[in-house]
C-alpha cells in the first residue's frame, strides 16, 4: 500500500522530533556528567592541597626539632673543649632525643600514607565490591602490587587456583584502614569514615568480600609488616565480637609477637606449630576434600598446618591484627603464575 506524501512528511517530521529529543537528553546527561567530574576534580585538588599544608607543617616542626638538637650537640662539643668532661651521659640523652625524632618521622610517614591513600579515595566515585554469591573469575594478569616494596615473584604450585580477593569495607573494624584498592589493611590512629554496617567488627578483624562454597581456591598474604596477626577462613555469620579461630566455624594460623610463637586455632583450641614466623602466608582451600591448608611462602611453599572443615556453608578469607595500639599491616599478594 502506497503512502501519501502528506503521510510520509508526517512520519519524517515525527522522526526528526524524536531524534531531537534524544539529542537534547544526551546533551543534558553529558552536561551533568561534566559538572560532576569538574566538582570531583575541585574537591580532590582542594583535599590534596589541605593535606600538603598539614604535611608541610609537620615537616617544619620536625626540622625545628632537628635544628634544636644540632644546636645542643654544638654546645656539648664546646663544653667538652673548655671543661674536658666526658660526654657519655649527654650522648645518651642526645641519642634518646634522636630516637624520639626518628619515631615522629616514621609516625608522620604512616599518617600521611593513610591520609593520601584512604581519605583521598573518598573523593572518588565509590567502587562496590562484587556480589559475594558469585565466585570471582581469575584474572590472567596479577593486580597492581599493594605492598610498599616489590615482593620477589615466586612460582606457586597453587597459582592455577589463585583468587583475586579484596578486603570488605563493610566487615572491617573502624580503626583499620583499607588502602591499595582494598588489598592492604593497616592499623590507623583515627577512625575511618566507613558507611554504617550491621556486620562491622567490634574487634581488630576484617573479612574479604569473596566467599567460596565449591572448588579449590588459593590466596597469599604478606605478614612481615605486623608483629601480631591471624590469617584464616570463617563462616559469613561469624559474630562481630567473635575472634578468629575461637568459634566452631572459623580456622586460622596465628603469630603472636609478645609470645613469639606460631599456632593454629579452631573452636578455641590452640595447636603450637613450633615454626618460625612466616613473612608471607598462603592459604589453600579445598572444599571437595573439606580441608584448608596454610603455607609459609619463601623460596617454596612449606606446609604449616591443615584443618578438616566441618561446614558446607560458604567460607570467606578472614584476618586479625594484634592490638590497635601498635602499628601493623597485612597485604594481599597475588602469587606468580607458572
């Protein structure tokens, strides 16, 4: 059936009007996006400038302290020339002051790291963790290193089961800061500004976002930067005040710095392992066999302990950092693939 010219014109006119509306909406949407990006840019630059000023003030205070110490050292030397008295006691006092300044500089460095890595991220659009009901696919290349210094790449016999696990911002204590794309957790001197969560730990623990109910899974954790820690797995329903390894559905290996001993924990029962402190721990979860094994990672994997698992519920990587009054951190590290 042939359409009249009038009908064709009407159809063409309606199409043009519809196309114009689509273009207008797209222009409006992109304007909103542009305004949002520009606002985020301004806020981020303003934040960095504020932190730069705060850091500059701290550095100036530290330089002032060093200048005072230098002047005291010069006075001590002059006193030695005129009086000929020994400087042993004064040297001890000077060493103590130098140690105080050294600790202040180290503390400043740590605070700046938290501010720039943790608070800076708050000015960017939030990144939501993946659905915990879905098991993540294994990336073909390792993620960006989260450690302060590069770790040696060691081929792992478990690398084919390596998982890209990340710390869960909803399951971390407020005094533990997450950095490096949620692959590093560190003790902070102040409360982090996390969103409210009914699952947030009341003790210095953190869990990962990814849980596993079938198959084999492997991940590694750098432990060398903490004097006290626990690395393990736990049921999702572990209580906010339940310590890792002290419940029926949580298993871990633990290094307690003051006791300088390595032990395995489950159902509040401790098994001494009589091994040196691992600098990196590998965790191999075999759900068909219902076992979880912990390895010390050096030039090769050395088995620390194996647990039999008595649950069929999904298990999540879980961690504990000894005391909130001392510095410490744990970093998830991707194993090198063969």
